[in-house]
């Protein structure tokens, strides 16, 4: 029995397709008209990926990136075709990269969780965009539990196991509350780090921006400002509040390159800083292309530009210590 178009796309996404099937998929991409089947395949893969069923089947990260580099049809597309961008992005997901293509409302992998279900399994670094727009970077062996949506609730409540950096979307009417054992941390809109690994038997809150209130059993332990830190250990009555260098405390998240709803011009500044190169635009039109992408665990420059090219349709050319970006622009 001949396999359906969706099943063919699923084999491609899972990296299980033969060379002939790969060529067939790429030809279908170029011809257009299969976006509905592609999105159905993505949805099915999404649920499998979140459940951890695909991890054993996916090939080595470098092999996956090499396969993308070998697919020259993606490089020759003059106009950014979003579902072709999806193709490159999904293959890269298994290599610890998360992407949301423009428009931002159409995610490749979105957190879809019911109340009290783990949002992410333990493992390496992860990045989550919560329903309210809050950004969360999870450190190794960490997970976040949260409701599928915060609508109709007085508070935006989550539970953290491990360590995470929160950049909370401001909403004065709905405080953001993080539960870590007996400790609760409440904010309105700010950025801060929480470390609460079980084996450490301690909770440490470090603020980088704004103000945070830390409580235990309805008793306020401290109200923290930028570069202030509070540590509380299980079984101790007293907590330790001190001044620290928040940038050093959160140095672990520098491994990741988060591009959260930004323009290619803004992304170029992040790339220049991360890889120590000069980024120049040959066309001003492409500067305003807006997208969201998260590259985890120090992807190299060629991997980053390969995906950004698929998303925005821009071309990236490396000449010595310069990166040249060109393109026709995007429909924002």
C-alpha cells in the first residue's frame, strides 16, 4: 500500500527517509500545495517528541546538520517559504535547537501541557515560552510544571525543579508565582534566576532586573533588587541575603543563544557578540525580518546561519572575520 503524503513527511522529519524519499519531499516543497499535510505531520511529530518517543531514533546532531547542508534546494530558494523553513527547523530540533517561525503564532514545537504535568523532561538546556509571553531558560536536569493557560486565574503559577532563568512578562493584575519546595517567589515583571535542585536541599534566588519577593509559609523572607541573592536551606530557620554579581551567577545561560521575537538586525548584534565577528548587511530590506529561534548548547555559526536562512530567506556569506547578510526582505 502506497504511503500517504503525511507519512512520507513524517519519515523525512524523523530522519528515516531514503535518499529517494528525501528527494521526493524536497521536490514537493518546491512545487507547493502540501502545507496542510506538512502541518499534520509536524503536529504528530510534536506530540511524539514531547513524549520522548523519537529520541532514540534520531541520528547524531552533526549528521543531521550535514544533511541540511547537503540539501542545496533549500539554499537556492529566493523567497522565504515558511514550510520549507519548517523542514530545516524540525531536523534541527533533535540537535537541541528550538524554533518558532514568523509569524510567531505558528510554533514548530510549542509547550502544550495540562496542569501538574511536567513541561519538560530532565536533560540538557531547554527554552520555554509560556502562554503569557514569559521566557524561561532551563539549566541541565531541570523541568518546569505549569498550566496550559493562565486565562481566568488571579495568579500565573508554575513549579520549578532544578534551575531556571525567568524573564517574566509584566502583568500587574496577575502576579507570577514560582513554587520551589516550601519557597514561593512572586514577581510582576522582571528577570531573575532560581536554583532549587533536590540534591542541594536549598533554594537560591538571584535577581538581575526588577524586584522579587521570596516567601516561606506566608512569611516574607526578603524583597530582592538587582544583584541581590537569597539562599535558604531545608531545615534552617534563617536565610542568607547578600549582594552578588548576577551576571556571574547566570553565566550558565550564556551557552544558549535566544532570539525571542526579534529582527534580523537585532539578531546580527547577538551573533557578532557570540562569535566575535563583524556582521554587515548588503541589503537593508532583510534587516526587519522578524522571527523567534533558540539555539541551545553552543551551536556553531554555520548551524545558526543555516537555520536563519531557511526561516528568513536571507543569504549568509562568511568572508574572514566578516559575515555578510543579503536578501529580498520579509513580509512583516
